C-alpha cells in the first residue's frame, strides 16, 4: 500500500543535508505588535527536532527531502 504524506507536517519541517530534522518556530506572524524584536528574530529561525519527535515525524512525512 502506498504511504501518504501528512501535508501540514511537511510544510513545517525541513531536512538538512546531514539528515537532521528542523522545525519552524511558532509565533512569527500572529499578533506581532505585542512581541519584542528579539522574540520575532527567534521566531523566524528553525530549531532542531528532538530525537523522539523526529522518529514520529518521519512516519508522518515518509518522502521528505531537501
């Protein structure tokens, strides 16, 4: 049976060249005027996904590539 990609998850994750999953940080767009400049800079970066979560995410997005 063909595996299906979870589309929302695929839009929120990136895979590095070395195979590490990176996730987008929340709070970058909504209600920006209430946040400090430092919070907004942090929110635009990508963070490394924890190993336990990475295993689960790779099942949701089996064909993820750069």
